[in-house]
């Protein structure tokens, strides 16, 4: 891959990551097939950037995030974390104890702030737990650290003894962020962190994530289905479809000049908040392919309006079509696709 | 009531009497739906938009109660729902289980809910559920009902409707289930369709299909739609008129162009500034609305938006409830900023 940055810049590399879930059936729970949730995904994330991963439900974006942290064990592939001190670490090969140490550097924020916080614990216990588990702080110091973390995410330290039920969705997401930040991580997987929130609160959390990124020098893998959120927050974006990356590029390049028909259709499908721009939308026919039984050739071909004969048989591979712009479409060179019109 | 109005809600109050206190879910909401047009109702969670819809159909679950206001529904007697001699009924006056209300609910005013996964009964076939609506409201036998059900499924773009009709909901995807819901709701050719976040649970590409379908059917059948959503993009794509709700009140009502290009209420303005928009990537900071939607048990005195408002006037906004003011014809705002101008 020519557009790849050097080792210095890179924080995380994912190479040919696969996660197949077995489908079992019958009395002996025989494996009758596999759901290819993640099917050979490769990308890299640079230090300090926000890498957006976007796709529709079931495309494998969350599974990818979880495989990176090994919350789910990947079936195969490599995940390389470039530690400043220890050098490149093969996450998928680490043993339990090494993994625990690495988790200090990699954290996750989940989508649903109502189910990701234990209702029986106070904020101090929730946010302080990582510090206690890793034997970093206790007693008065622990309290100070928790107070500092709550402050960093815009909550008052007096709230420390309250329980999660006393907080709104947006505030709970702040608590989740405080917990993720407790160990001073370098990398955070944010799995749909704002999709359960009201529009007016979404903006607060997005702004907070941006300022925390600057303050703590964070790198984000930002997983979302909402393209406008992804465009706003990401430096680079990857689009997934049925377990595969179909396109990845710098945010501007991807949105102005998409090279994969799926990206084009996805962008055109988003309802725009402008009644004067009721656009001619590209309506995809049919539905997202079943990852247990994907179509032949390019997985997108049954819904693609540009599909040719070869698309039915040949598997496209992700290739670099312009500097830093990767696409997996056989016809990428010849197609002229419509991006988002820039509004001044 | 004007001839071209199908529904006029006046000062509707729906309260929930819970042990912790009274939740004023809808607290003096007024709006009208014109015949054959799409009215968008937009607001954040807890603003009362769904409860307003349930009130119209008189299916507010206990401990909720309509305690004031009128829900005027103008129906046309005769076969065509949009023409002929008309009468006006106050739905708030009718008993929820009265014959008249049952006739209207599902027959003349029908509803599509947010969750297509839960709003269909898993133990009945698709056909049973559509045919139930048809046989309840039209004098037809089962064979005729089945024929109509298949026609409806075909109209909502269901592939192989003759086969699907004997299938069960679990065999369908979310988008397909929502098509079934729409087919059921439209099977009796209602005068008004209430759609409560019908595409929120769906993916964007499926959402685009459903929005397109609803627009086409609406134009073909002349059904008026009350479209409830929190998504401003969907509002812009679908609606003719828009009502913005905040904490049980309508804070602004105007046509869709005015809402997006000339919003007057500080809440509407703030809402429009707070959303990220495609094609505006400048790494600019979003402008969030400060604070959070207040607790429903402790709605602020005066204008309920004042603690979050950028134009807050101390001593006025936190004391006096603003009344709706028409800044221009057909553009009403509930805000003290405009009181002086209109006088």
C-alpha cells in the first residue's frame, strides 16, 4: 500500500481481520455455516486522528471495534498496536496478562449509556474502578483522580456519590467517557457514542470528544451509522458493507469524490436538513445482503446500478486508486460518481 | 373549521398522573393538519409529540388522561374521504371505546408506529393482520379482504405479495415489516395517517425507500400525514408544514421553508445550528444547546425553554408564559421576543 504512513505516525494497524460466527443447528449443534461478520478488513489509524467507520446495521463495524480490543476473539488476521515505548505489539497474540496491561492504552465507549453503566454503583465506583483494578490509586488520591476526571468531562465532582439513574443520557455518556479516560489511554473505540442521544445533546458530546482528544492526545476509532456525524468528527473514513471495507479515504475526498457506488448511494440516501435541496435520490433496490450467505462476486452487485457482468463473478479487492484513497470496486476507474455538494 | 382542514387540535392537555407527580406530557398544544398535506411534528424525546398522536386516536395508556382541549376531526360522509357533506367531531369528547371512535380509529385515522419489530403480532400471518383491519372497517367478506390485502402489499412494493401474505412477521426484515405496517394503515384509505418515527429504527438506505414510498402513496391517495420525528432531515424531505414542540407545547409552526430558512423561535434556531450537516466539513465546532431537557416533573416556570435560551430576558421569560404570536400569516411563534413586534 503506497499511501501508508511510516511507523512513527501509525498507532494501530489492522490486517486482514476476520471474525466468523458459526451457525449451529440440530441436536449435536453441528456447525452448518458461518456468518462472516468481519471478512478480511484492513486499515490503519494514525496517531491523534479520528478514524470513522461507517455502515448500516449488520455490516460488522461494531464487531471490528470489539475484535481490536479482543472483547471478541478474532478468527484470524492481525491487529498491531504501535506502543511508543514497547514498539509494535501483536494484539491478537498477547497473553492474558499482557493484554490486561495493554487495555490501559485501549478503551471503549459503548452506544447505550443506559445499559453500559452498572446501576448499583456510584459514579466514584464506576469511574474509579479501572484505577482500583490496576492498583493505580486508592483512598484520597482515588477521590481526587475521579473528581478530576468528572471535571474533565464537564460534570461536577459533587456528583461522585450519586448513581447513574440520576443522570440523563448525555450525562451518562460523559460518565462513560470519564471511565474510559481513567487510565489515560492512547486509543479509544467509540461505538455509536451519540446515536442514543437527543439532537441537542449529541452536539455537546461530539464537542466534548473533540476537546478531550486535544487535551489528552487521544486517537479515536469512531463507529457510527450516521454519515453527518462521521463527516463532522472524522479525519479519515472507512465505509463497510457486509463485513468488508468498500472504501476508505480522507473525509473530504470520500464525501466530495466517492469512488464506490455504495458510498455514493449511502450519501444520497441521507435526508438533508434543507427543504430547498430535495434531491434526486439514488434509491437502492433490495436489501443488505445476508452475511451468512453473501452473493457471488462483489457483495454489492445485486443492488448496484453500475454492476457489469464481471461484478457477478469477480471478487474486488481493496486497492489504492489515488493517494490515500482505497476502494474495492472493479469499475472504480471508469465510474463518475456523485458526492456531497459543498455548501459554502 | 376550514374546508381544507382534516384535523384541528386546540389547546390539547394530556397529563400523566404518576406517584411521583404529574407529567404534563402535552400541555396546551394546538396545530392543524390540512387535507392531503404532510404536517411534520418535530421535537426531542419527552416533548410530547408521541403522546399528542396517541391522544388523537384516544389510545393514551393509563395513567395518562386528556384533561382539556379539543381534537376536531372533520369527516366526510360518503365513500370519498375527502369530498361531500362534512361533519366535525370532537374526538376528545368521544368515549375511547365508543362505536364512533372505533370506526374512526384505524378506518379514517390510522397510525404507523416506530418499532416494526414489535408492532406486528408474531403469531398471526401478515395477511391476517392486514385483513383484520379491512374486515373491521369495510363490509367485505374474507375472500375480498384477502384480495385487497394482496393489492395493498403490492402497492407498498412488496415482492411476491401473494406468497408473503401467508408468511409471518419474523420472516421479514425491518424495512419489509414497516411496509406491512404501512399497507395495513392505508388499507382502509384513511383521511389521516399518523406516522410516529416510522423510519427511525431503519437503516438509511431502507429509510430512503420507505420515505419515497410514503410520498408516492400520499400523492396517489390524497391521504394527509402527520409525520412525527426528531430528524430534521426527514422533516425537510417530507413535510409541507412543520410544528416544533418543546416540553408539551408547540413553540413554532410554519411552512417547511420558513422553519429552515427563517426560524424565529430560539429553540428552533438552536436546534438547526446544533446538527452536523453533510457537506459542511470545516472542523467547525458544533453549537450545542446548553443544558439538558428538564425533568418532566419540574418544568420551569414561564417559558419552559428559558434556562437553555440565548435570548433569555430575566424577570419576563422566567415568570410569564408566552402566548403564540403570528409574526407573519401562517407563522406562529411562542416567544416573548416577538410579542412587542406584533403590537
